[in-house]
C-alpha cells in the first residue's frame, strides 16, 4: 500500500485535498510516520505524484487490516445490497470537507438517494453537521450553488475552519473558500517575512479580493509583521464575515480597513496609490486582465511585492511572464525577481499559476 507522508500539522489540509480528488484510501487510517503522518493512497492516485505533492515522500507500507467502515459501507446497509450493487458505479467516492460541512457532487442516477447518502456521511463523520449537494458554480461571484441534503437548515452555511493554526469563519453558500490553497497562503507568509526583513519595518498589506480573509489570517497572527491591512471584496455577504474574522484575530491591534468595492477602483483613491508593500490578487479567472488597474497600489520608492494567482492556458506561461514584466516596466517599476510557475493543473489544458514579483 502506498502512503503519502506529510508534516503532521498539515495532515488535515492534505487529507481533505486527497479525499476531494478520490486519492485517499478511505477504508484505512492515517498512520504516524516519524515526525509526520502517512496518508493511505487509493489506487486512483497517479503513478507519478502531481506537482503540488512532489515535495512529499511516498512510501510503501503494509496496511493494517481494518474493517471497511467508511460511509459507503454504511450506505450499503442503508439502501440494501441489491440497490447498492445496482448503482455501484454512481455512488460518490469523494467529497470536500470544510469545517463542519461536507460538500458532495451527486450523479443524477443517485440523486434520489441524496438523503441516504447524507445520513451515511453524517454517521461516519463525527465532525460534520451539514451535508450539501454541489450544484456547480454560478453568477458573477462564481459562488457554488449548494443544496442542503442533510443536517439542520437552521445552521445555515457558516462554519469555523482551522488553517495554518488560525481559526476563522467561512460560508461556502455565500462566497469562495478552498482549503487546498492553505500551502499557498503559508508561502505568502514566508514571502512577507522576507519582505519585512528587507524593509526592516512592519508591512502595509492589501488583499484586493480577500474573500473571507484566509490569506490574511496567518499574516495578522505573526508577531510584529504587519503595520496595516486593507482587505477588500466586492461581495457584501463575504465582507461581513471577513470583517468578523479580521477583528477576531487581530491580537496585535493592527490597523484594519475593510471595504466592499470593485478592486479595479481602489486606485482612484489617492491614499491608496503607491501605499502597499505587499499586494495579493486572487481572482484566478481575471487576475491578468485586472492587474494593470492594481499594480499602481504598490510602493514605488522601496521594494514591494505582488503575489497573485491565475488560471491560464498551460502553453501561455512564458507569454504571461513577459506580459507581467512589460506591465511593471511600463509603470516604472524595476523587477528584481519574478516567478510565474504552474502550482497545479486546473484542467487538461489549463494550469493554476502562482505569480510573485519583487520590485527594486
Ligand atoms: C477566488 S476568490 C479568492 C478569495 C480569497 N482571497 C481566497 O484566497 O480564498 C475571489 C474573491 O474576489 C471577489 N471578487 C470578485 N470580483 C471582484 C472585484 N471586481 N473586486 C473585488 N472583489 C471581487 C469574490 O467575491 C471572491 O470573494
């Protein structure tokens, strides 16, 4: 049996990621492996580890014999063996877990068993209180349409998550949140620490598409790192929770400004021009298109850093890098370092790219 060995404090993040891809062998338990944790891999896991997992070891280990006790085993008892076997190819094998919520896609063949699937998931996941059927992304804000199929309606869609040691609230029925980006957010923290060392002062940070604020949480938690945070999101239902998250976690009394604007208009306020040391841009389908209206927010007179994420055609990596270089030079920024690299595949032809630009 193959196991992926991850740092123990990141176990939940990688477990959720593997489960969402159908790559975790869910009939087996996670094992202690040295100072890390070994997560059992299903036979759907590719022979060559995907790029975002390549930093971890994959080991061969004898699996302990454990009786299958996952939700499918429970579902089989619930719907009866005959029905279970009849729909064998359609039962969902994977799902996303966000705090107390489970989000699952159902093939139309098994939608009539939504209640039984939800009850089985609830009985096998002690932490879960609500099960939502994922009906896909809709509208300008690209929010998932989620249909409650198990658990109490009164609880709504809000749930507390813990990521990189910080607790905050998200509501996937109102806005975007993905636990899969947790390691990107740790990298943002590392980048911010380096920038602070270079500038020898606390940072002024802008997250122009902040969502519920997951990227800002590890930054405000770090002692002595941040001078001020400007967090913006166009979705008012999201900014209400964003505000709560920032205030709850603001142990250092950092200056907070939270707005609900189209990020492309932030530059029209004089006080924002050239004000920020670190700018975060995460609107993956439109990042490249929006960048020209945003980079003027970066400080011109000292080193400043852009961290952005974008979904692009995998053949366009070099072209996008040149486009970003040209954009910075046209705005009179000199570039000391630029990274434009695929962090993971998004679709057969597209990659999810991380962008990091250091000026001066
Ligand atoms: C992909 S999410 C990223 C959220 C968060 N930064 C994260 O990493 O989870 C993009 C966010 O941008 C917001 N948004 C969409 N268009 C926007 C715009 N024109 N200006 C500001 N925010 C926008 C959406 O409401 C959403 O919360």
